[in-house]
C-alpha cells in the first residue's frame, strides 16, 4: 500500500477535508506496518515462483536416469532431506513475515513427496510394477494405476502443509496430484491401454469438476485458494476441450461458444484467468477459420481486425464499469444460481 500512497498524498487528503489533522500520520504509520502479503505482485515474487518451478522440475520430470542408479535408499534420504529442509526454511520465512517465499517453498516440499513414496514402495517391496516401469520421471508422462499411492500421499501432505503454512500456491501440487489420480484411477477401472481420447475426456471432466469445487471455495476463505484452483481446473478442462478432435463445423463452433462463455465467467467472477483461456480458445477458432474456411477471402483479416478493436473497446468499457457490469450480469441469473456465486473481489 505504501508504494501507492505517501505522506504528500495523505497531506492533500487533510487539506481537502477528507481526513482530520493527525489522521494522515496515523494512517501512514498503519500502512507501513502491514505485511507484504496484501501488497501488489512484485518482481521479487516472480523470482520466488520461477525458482520454485525450477526446483519442482529438477526433482520431477527432469530427474535423470542417473538418479535411478544411485539406489532406493539414497533416493529416500535425499528426497526426505529436501522435504524436511524446505519445510523448515518455509516455516522460518513465515515467522519472518515472508509469506510468498514461505508458501512457494512449502509447495516445492509437497511436490517432492511422490519421490519419497516411490523410494519407500520399492524398498518395502510394495512397488506394483516391474523394473522396466521404475523410472520416476514417467510419473509425469505416463498413465499408470501403480502411481496411486504416490498421488494420495501428495494430496495428504499438501493438506497437512496448508494447516502449517496456509498459502494458496500449495493448492497447485495438490491439484496436479488429483489430476494425475483421475487419469490413473480411470486406467485402473477401465483397464489398459488407456487411449489419448480417454485421457482427453477424463481431463475435461476433471477440470470442470475442479472449477465447480473452487467456485464454491471462492470468497469463503481468508486466503485466495481459488486463484490457483481455477488455474489448475482451467488447464485440465481447456486442455482436454482443445484436444478433442471435432470433425464437424458445428463442433468447432460449439468450442468457440464455450470459450466465449469462459470470457463471460471472467466478468461474472471477476477472474482474469478465465478471460485468458477463453481468449486463447476464440483465437484458435479464428485461426482455424482463417486457414481452413476463409483461406481465399480478402475480407476475413479485416473483419477479424474489427472484432479485435471491438474487444479492446469492450475491455476499456469494462475497466471503467466493471462493478456495474459484473453486477448486471449476476442480476440476470436466477436467484438460486446467484446464491452459489462467490462475493466479488476487488
């Protein structure tokens, strides 16, 4: 907050009669004492998240074959040390009022839990697959019913970590583990081979279910857990939807309408992430029209340009009147549906 307002701004508020003399100094002192988690997204936060993603990748899908050759005991010791040290470091940062750094490190610790469980299963003789399927990085690329214990442990560890360090980014490794679990449970129930068509369908429905869950969570918790939940849900839903091979023009038009509906959800919930995915889907549909349907049309680029200008214009209108537009869109919904929606955030 103090990056936006300074003593001169508050002094002008006193001169304008908005604040009483003396209130400006008290307000400025209060704002300076507030922790950084309520502030704007800073460059340092980008470094925190990027560093966390690098560690997750290094201890996940980038883990090389050489690590499999060091032995299961070594894997377990290294993974356990990573989890323990990262958790202790995160707790220490939380005590020093560094919630973003603490939260991303806690999420990294949760993301390493599958590696520890992988080593435990193999040491205890519980590993359900043969040695040809014992390469850990396959956890991130192949659907296998044998990964279920690793996924369940990750979800449990994430929930426990949220009790220790309640930071929204920890929702992300939980959501990824649940996404993997939805695939692996489907393979477990319906048998192998589990085709790409089935994977797309499971991903689509899992993502939709996740979005419904976080619409229920949104606005009902102190921390904004819905932010990362929406991102995970949209990734699964939109990815599955986009990969569906629709051979008809009607199916492709329906795909565009669903993405337009996502853009409407951005206004309804005031969540830009829906706008991003919806806009990508509409752009993909327009790209299809350009290269397939209107390949020989001179007017098509002009029409799309006009549409783009119109969208920018709508964005400017929304920027000025977003409260009124969001409320108007909600007022057009049935009362039972409005009651399920979260309160609008600033």
